[in-house]
C-alpha cells in the first residue's frame, strides 16, 4: 500500500509519462545509440525521481517501465518497473537531485560531437549567439569519473554549481545536462550537440571570432528573461 498522498501519486504518474515520452527526443535528434543514454525527472512534492531502466530499447519504453527511486538512488519496491534494474547512472542522477534542489531533470547522452569534445577534455567556447542565449558562456568540462557510484554526480555538481551552463562534458565520457524539469534538460542536451557540431565545423574553417563577455551577458539576459515573454499591458 502506497504511503504517498493522492497528489504525490498523481505527480509520479505525470513524471513517468513525461520521462518515457521524452526519450523519443533523444533518438529523434540522434543523441543516443542502442540503449545508451537516459533521462530522469524529479517528482514535485516528494523526495523521489523517475529514471529509465537499464538496457531497455527506446521503442520499448513506457510509463510503467520507468523506475521510481528515492534521492539515495534506491528503487522504491512494489512500484511499476521495480522488477528491473535502473540506469547505471542512477547514483549520479540521485547525487545531483540531493545537492541541487532547484533541478527537476537530468539527461545523459553520448552525442557524437559533444562527446568528441569531452574526449579531448576541451570546453566548447562561446562563439555563436545561440550558445550565449542558451548557456551564457562556454560549456565546461567535468572531471574523469567511473560509472556506477556517485562520482559522476559529484563531478556534475562541482562543475555546474554557480555556472550558467546547463550542460557539462564529462571528460572521456559524454554529456550531462540539467534543467528545471526533464523537458528543459532535454532541450539543453539537444542544444549542446548542436553547438558542439557547429563550433567544430567553424574550427575546421579557421579561428572563430570571440564574442565580448558583455555581449554574452546581454544575450543571455535577454533570452532568459525577455525572449518569448508576453508584453506587459499599459
């Protein structure tokens, strides 16, 4: 028998549906292959999150195959999907949620261009306006960390705390993104790969032109606080 309130149960069902559905965006934008990569979403009003099961093909993901975990990364027994193993990155996601309470979604991919930057241990420089809008500066590199415990989560939090970027390139591994919810984190993953590809191509053509920091600041502020907002009525 669940000890959760009806409101929390409804929130869990909503997050299960969102996280299952959003995995299709990873394949749509070619950010993953086979069963690699994962999305998780925090359950509002509870110390819980929902994450992809390990080793399940994307077309087989449904809300009931998603796995409910507590913020220590433990699977909640007796819930749908609890008979499966959660993603091997579950401990990393849990660490992020425990230490970044404003974060509602985490995404991991091995998208080709961004992972190539990670393999070089090189931050992606902010030399296009769309990147200034979305990330507010460079996309940083996080430390090398082994999969399976919370080492990756520690690297994510260490690198992104106080940083504008919602994406981090974990050295020799791949991309992790964070967001206000799972959809926001997916958007960051899509945009990270796009700028990684574009700036890679720019480097093949020559030396990219830097954007002055004050212009990066202005672009970021406009996009985050003005763009898409309904004009105020007099």
